[in-house]
């Protein structure tokens, strides 16, 4: 059974930085892509960034230039460096892992709160 564990969230002032981490464990065969989604209160869960096994990245327009996604294939880990944080970045951030084109179950998420 696959388990995703996110960490690194917290409370930060606007303009600050945070680094999120996600480690996948369990029986995982051939991870194709990993990424981050986020969900603000009362809103849908939206894509933040993804990275393929080959290193191709994709970002939401709202975070491009401020966030950087990276991964460590050997450890099935993915990271999200967030800089110049804005109030609207406040959300629960979820790690996503895709194996064979199928998204594995979400982790518990990590709360990011940006204050003014």
C-alpha cells in the first residue's frame, strides 16, 4: 500500500519562503510523475506544479517564477520551494504521485498559511 507523507508547511509572513517535502513509500512501480496540488477553504483542489521522471516541469500561472519543484527519484521524493509567498497561497498542499498514468491516493496534506 502506498503512503504519501507531506511536511514543511507552516505559518509564514507574506514575502517569505517555505519548502515542502513529500516522500512516497510502499509498493510503487515506475513513478512517471510527481507534483503538488493545493486546496484553499471552500475551493477546489488545483494544480500547483508537476515534474516528470525526466525532469520536465509544469507550473500554474499563479506560482510560476516564485515556486520551484524538484524531485529525488531514488527516494521517491518531491519538493516544492516556495518564495515570495502571497496571502492567496494559503491552502492545504497535497503531494501527488502518478504511476502508469494513474494518480495514487492523496496524502494527508500540509497546511501553508501566509499572513500579512
